[in-house]
């Protein structure tokens, strides 16, 4: 069982991702903004982060850069879970250091496969 931080400004998406992740036996911590995600990545030291990109204030790309550049959190893999589905979005997301890039609506099997791969890497 891993501790997974889910960062998304949509309560609906937070809830559905939480149900999938908890259903696979993992512990979940949630954050509803990029700023809160960065903060909780330090205070909760999760094993993995599921990060939305489109959020007001600090977006998911900016939050991920902060997390991956901080020596205390740089080791935490980040999977983007987003509505941004263009190839350029995917390439840019992966360049930010993401372990995977999944588009919404989320396919449960695809998400859990990416989670397992990121946790075993």
C-alpha cells in the first residue's frame, strides 16, 4: 500500500480518482490547488502524486516543477491526470519530469497500471 497525493481543483475528479486509488488498496491524501499540492508533498511525503494541470493559481506544470526541484520532494514520481489531450501537451508534461501522462476521462485500468509502474520504478 502506497500513500498517494491527488491534486485536482475539481471535487468530482478528486472523488473519482480517490475511489479508484483507494479501491486498489492505497492511502489517499488530497489537495485542491497547486499550492496546496506543493505544501502537502512536503508535509505528507507521499509515494506518488496524481497531478491535474489546469488549475487556477499555480497550475499543475508549475507545481510539478516546484516539487521536482526541491531536494525534499524530488524523488516523488508525478503522474499528470488532465483534460489536456494534445500531443504537445503530453510532450511538455513529460518534459517536466512526469512518470506518466493520462487524459480524462480516466480509464481505471490505465491509471492503475501507470500507478503500479511509477511505484515500482
